[in-house]
C-alpha cells in the first residue's frame, strides 16, 4: 500500500439477494440461492473523503457533549466512494439507475446495510 491513495484503484463488492412475492428482500451468502446481485465498484478513501464522510455527523447535545453519528459516517462513505454499480443479471428490462448519492439513499435498507458492512471489511474502518 502506498502513502498516497490512487483515485483510479478500485475494488468490487457483491451483494447477492433474493426477493419474494411480497417484495421482501433478503441478502444471501450463498449465490446459488440469490435471484440477483448488486455489483458495486468502489475506490479507496483518502483524507478528503474521510473529512467529507464525517462532515455533518457530529452534534452538540443540550448537555454540551459532542455526539458522533456513526451511521451517518458509514452511509456517507458508501455514497462518496461508490464509482459504479450494476446487477449481475443485467437484464434488458431493467432501467439503469446511476450511482448518485440520491439513488444510494433509495437502496433497499437490507442491501445497503450489507454493502456498508462489506465496504468496511475491505477498507478496514
């Protein structure tokens, strides 16, 4: 690993999932049981990324104590570091949704939580 982060160096995270007739989504560890998978390409974080991820996550309570919202930091990292995504199926009937912070915010929470966990396993934060 270098002292300086290469902005072009990327890695993929795969979140396999299945859905049922009621629209429930379940992340599955075994790809054989998955209906589809979201393949997400990320870049590694640099100092500016971490500063941006932490921005807006701290508040001062009525008691004067500083509180840091870790969930906000983790969600911000997902939004900042995501470069592209696609489904494994890549079906023609699927409308492409660009990986913007707004579209990341609209991800199913089960899939987003799995993506955040896998992202932090890779980047070690």
